[in-house]
C-alpha cells in the first residue's frame, strides 16, 4: 500500500500521453505501409509517348546534329549503366539502384519527353516511393533496355 500513497494524478496523465503517442505512431505506420503495398503492386504504364526532343530543341536552341550527338551520348550512358543496374536488381540493392536510375533519368529527361525519358522517370519515381516488387522492377528494367534500343 505504500506505493499507492506516492501515486500522483500527473503519473496517470503521463502514462496516457505516452500511450496516445505510441498508438498514433503505430496507427500512422500501419496506414502508410498499407498504402505503400498498394503502390508497389502497380505494374509500369508501358504506354509511353514517342521519344520527342522538340522541347530541348526549343529551350536550348539546339539543331538536329546537336540533338543526335546528345542522343548518342545518352544511349552510351544507358548501355554503360545497364550491367550495374542489373547487378543492383539481382542483389536487391535498392539504394544504389535508385541512384543509378536517377543518374540516367536526369540525362534523358533533360533531352526529351516520352520513350526512354518517360520510362526512366517512372522507374525512378517507383524506386523513390520505396518500391521493391521484383516483377515490377524487372518490367521497368526491360522497358529501359527496349527504349534505349529504339533511340
């Protein structure tokens, strides 16, 4: 009975506050994780627009020859990065995968819209949302290879 005489109402208030905070954190985690699960299960759109460099021609005042040079550089950059991306996928190294995809996405998106630019943008977005579904990642990887060959 000695312990009850030292009990103060503030102790109950502190306990309720701690419980409420923990309950809120758990609830927030459960809601967010269930939302992420839904996002992870969406397959890539794969209905990308045609690769179009009109915007970069206008914004950067580039002629067709300069655009062709940039396309060759982009294609080489993607070819160089593909084995590393494949290795990251194989090892489930999503942090480096995201970094690698982000790097080539920047080059593609600055150059054009549609095609490989859109595929890389979507792939990067998926990884940024912590997507880890192997089937979806492999679909994006195949899209990048396909659209790179079409350049």
